[in-house]
């Protein structure tokens, strides 16, 4: 496509930048509350609001406090929350059996939130790392993260999450074939309306550190996750992963992390034209907040600019820890 413009001074680009309303009217992308998914960490207890040291402003919440947060999300117009469990060491083992316990923390939280705030969407993570004494997203056998045995555990985990009332399942494990296994299990058990937002392009990244602190997985992790998460140097590989997940029954796809992979977001949207999401992960959040707290950047402006970058790159929505703050700003409060 060729760009046609009159020569200066007939064309003056600054004419459309002169006032707020002209800039808004000519804006090519828009960030709204409907674009937001709010990740929330839950833990055992009652009345617990426990700060995550590496994520200033983010807390682990007991179920009763998570219900309050869900009510807040609904009041702000945030359409969906994503729940992640902080799992005590006593509930972790090499077989990750707590992952498919119908009464585990995240399933109880889902039922409590659905009872109190039935119209809020709930997304649950399908992966074994919060429950794995080895800290990995799949089962570890003789030092190897095994694929096919992990699929059996992920299938059971997905089913108990669907039974608990989850609207969206987010397989984040990056095991080969997991979308097909989960989709067939959902269909066979009459969970035909449960959506899958696959973490299709999940990279082996240094930006996940604070999240692992938040779910209690940092100390457990042995080695790294490079044998199943994507090499940060690769782009075509991500397209193959997205294509396979869609062919196996994913409804939506996600790119993770976010800002370091905006090129991947754009490629996914352009090549597949499916609902495309990005996860502004814990390390991205922590960097913006830390720089803001030190006075090095304007935190609020950087926050909004970073989220607009996802929209410009083609994303239909963003998982972000900034969600409640952004929603409040967008609502004019």
C-alpha cells in the first residue's frame, strides 16, 4: 500500500495533533476496560492481604478477600479475572496431585467468587508448576520433564477446573498436544462451553521471576524451562505453536511475555486473525512500578503507554496487574 500525502505546507501533520479532541478523534487504537483481564493471587486463610515483595501493589488474597476483589473488578467493568494459587510446600509433590484436587485452593476460590459475583468471568491456569515439588510445568522423571505423562495430569486438572465453574482455561504448560487432550476431555464431559485461551507463544523468559515468588514456585524450581518454552530468538516457531493449538481446539491464543514480544503479537494477529491476547507479566509490571517509585519515569503514563502498545500490536486484550488502576482511570475516577 502506497502512502499518499500532499507536500508541505499543504499537508501539516501537526494540524491533527493540535488539541486533545483532535488527537482522540484521529486515534487509530483505543484502550478500554473491556480489554483487561486482572490476574489475582489467592492463598489459604481468612482476611489475608499479603503483599508480594517483588510486585509492589500486588497482594496474595485469601478467598474472602478475593471475592471482594472480584466485586471490585465487576464494579469497574473488568470482564474477567485470572486466579493463580499460592501453594504451601506441604501440598506439593512430584506427582502434582493437588493440581487435580476438586477442593484445592483455586477451585474453592472459583466457586466462592461465582456464587458472589456470577457475572464475572474467571480464567484458570492449566499447568503443574504451583503444585510441583520440582517447580516445573510438567512432571519430572529422572531429571526429564516428561510430555505424555504430564498430559494425563493436565487433563485431570482441566476437568476439575471446569467443574468448579471456570469460564476460560489457560493451558500455560507448553507440553506438546495438550490443547487437543484438554479439548477432547471437555467435550466428552459436557463442558462444551468452556473456552480455551492457550498460552501458545510462551517464551523461556527472565521476566517471570516475581510471578514465581507470588505463587511460591521460585525455591522449588530445579534448572530452567527451556526444553518446553520457546527460544526467545525464534518467531516462526511461535507461529507453528499457534497454528497447532488452533487446529487442536483453542478458541483464543496468548503471547507471553508481552512488551518484549510485540512483534509476535502482530504476527499472530496478522497471520491467524483470531482473538489474540498478551500477558504483561510480573517482571514487566515490576520494572514500571520500580522505575516510577524511584522517580525515573511517570508510572501512570508509562503504564498506559505500555498497554496501548499491545493494542497497536493487534491484541484484543491484555492480562495485566495494572487492571484495577487502569480501569479506575479509564472510568474517570
